[in-house]
C-alpha cells in the first residue's frame, strides 16, 4: 500500500494550523505526498502548479472561500475533492 501511496499527492487546505498538521501527519504516516495551504488563494496556486491527485478542502477559508475554490477547480478538472466543514445546516451541506 505504501508504494502506491508514495505516488499520490494530496493537498490539504484548512485555515486552522492544528487541523492541517493532524491531517498531514496521518497522511504522511501512510506514505502520501502531502502539501498544505492555509487559505483559498494558496490552494488555487498549488492546484495550478502541482500535479495533485486529491484535495481535502475546508469550506470556510480566508481570501477565497472553499466553495469558490471548488468552483474554480471544477472549471478545468475533475480531481477528487473531499470537503471539510463545521457548518451544520442542511442547506450548507
């Protein structure tokens, strides 16, 4: 499994350092190549400049919202995106 994981590059986007660190730690432990971003602008820059396989994306971000980041990425890519959110309303989901 780790050989496969070594070839997978994951972007973790969250404005909270502790959450980024925890997610990155678990992914790194499993052998994934993990990149982090703390805001939407940085996430778009990584998306445009790295050959990513998966994005883990918080919805509530500074600079550019997670929803807007997702929309921009979807205009040019069908990369898998896992959305993280603290929002609890059904409409938000």
